[in-house]
C-alpha cells in the first residue's frame, strides 16, 4: 500500500496501530479522537479487529470503510475463520478489495463462546488461519499478516508447534507475522531466533500492549498464554487508586520495552492501542517519531 506523501520521509522505524470497532456512539467518538492523534505519526498501516465469533463483522467493516474514506493511512482488516462458510468469507474479502483495502490480518479466531472453549472448524469454512491465507490469496493479491505466539498458542503452549503453523501460514502467502503481546523481550528474541532457524524470513513484528490497567492486562495475558513477569506486577503494586502515577509508570514501562527492542535491532512495532492514544503516542515519541502534517510536507 502507498504511504501518504507527508509520510514519505518517515524514519527507519515503522509502527502500526491496532484498534477495535466501537460498540456505541460514545466509543466511536473516543476511537476517532485516538485515530486523529495517532495518524500524524505516519503508521505504515492501522488495523481493525474482528470480534470473537465474527460478532463485529459489520462494525469492523464500517470502521475500515471510514478509514478509507476519511484518512490516507493504509488500513488492514482483521478477518477470522469462525462461524462462516468459505463463500461468506470470500465475499467479505472481495468487498474489501473493491473498496480499496489491500491488507488483511488473517486469523483463525476463537469460538463464539470465547477463548478456552474447544474450537471446531465451521463445516464448509476455512479450518485454520493457513487455509484462510490460501483462500484470500485466491480472491485477490492481498498483503496478508498473521498471528505469531512467542510463548506458544494457548491451546497447546508449544513454541515448536507455533513455528510449524507459522511456516504454513507464510508458505500460503502471509508476508508478516505480528506477535501476541509479551513483556519479557528475551522471550521475543529467542522466539525470532527459532523462527529464523526454521527458515521463516518474514518480519516478525512485536505486538506491544501498553498497560492501561495492570489487572486487565493480567487477565488478557492468562487467556492469551502470555506470561506476566513479577517485576511488572511490582511496578504497579500499590497504585490501584492512583491513576496519575499508574499512567506515568505505564508510559515508562512501554518506553523501556520498545527502546530495549530497538537496542536488539527491532525496527517495526505493532501497538495494541485498546483505542487509546496517550501511552502509544508517548512510546512512539520515545522511539523518535514526531507528528507530520500536510503543511510540513
Ligand atoms: P492458527 O494459526 O490457525 O492456529 C490456531 C491453533 O490451531 C494453534 O494452536 C495451532 O497450533 C492449531 N492449528 C493450526 N493449524 C492446525 C491444523 N491444520 N490442525 C490442527 N491444529 C492446527 N481474534 C479475533 O477473533 N479477532 C481478531 O481481530 C484477532 N486479532 C488478532 C491479532 C493478533 C496480532 C493476534 C496475535 C491474535 C488475534 N486474535 C484475534 C486472536 C486469534 O484469533 C486467536 O489467538 C486464535 O485462537 C488463533 O488464531 P491464529 O490465527 O493464530 O490461528
């Protein structure tokens, strides 16, 4: 996808931002306020998630369509295999292509009842993300990103299995892996080394989750099979009723993580924004990114 002209000289670091589709008029306003704040940082793309069980198909589509209409950033639409036939998914993909969307984040997804419930492929559907990638490539020449799990996917917890599955997704046509979030950069670095040894050469972009709420992130992490180091818990200890300090600590934690990744040679970052701009903006600022406006270009 083409970068907006004002972003032509964006630096050597690439960032992307992930949002979820809003559920209410109020959350829609909050989302677009965040998007307006983050877009001048020239992300290489912004992605919009697809609710568990395919529940947000319409809202995902509306959000992506508005990005196409009102912004110049390349959008990426998340798409999952659950609760739909191949024909239905191909139709969604065809509609995206017709609207100018060139990038899909292709996922298996989780059962409608949520993570932890046994997954059964839809009869007549794509069974796994690798099948979806292959199917999408037949619909059109999409750029396709897929998920990767430095600590293994929670259904099996095996990094070796995850790497085999990632290899299948890349062989089917994916050109970027985006990782589940993690807090221990050693885990990410070891994972990437193993991915390279397996002969997988696509970028493995670290997924960065700023800690808006330690309690919430610890809950997500448990479901996602991501570990939460004890030092992270200690940093937020005693701040339950002190939102201002929590925010400062969260900004410091995110800055520390991304700057350490830069020291380790990482050049691309994907931020799980949770539709909130502040911590992501601060982390990007620490990475050296500055807003670019049309007037400045
Ligand atoms: P896959 O790569 O298909 O793997 C899923 C599991 O199945 C793994 O345990 C794997 O080992 C196993 N497996 C793979 N192939 C086979 C096979 N042929 N036979 C048997 N087992 C197999 N979820 C959403 O609902 N909406 C989103 O928008 C969304 N966005 C995400 C974005 C990122 C960056 C990440 C990391 C995750 C996202 N998820 C999203 C969550 C994701 O859908 C779940 O983690 C899901 O459980 C796995 O999806 P996957 O694409 O990794 O699946």
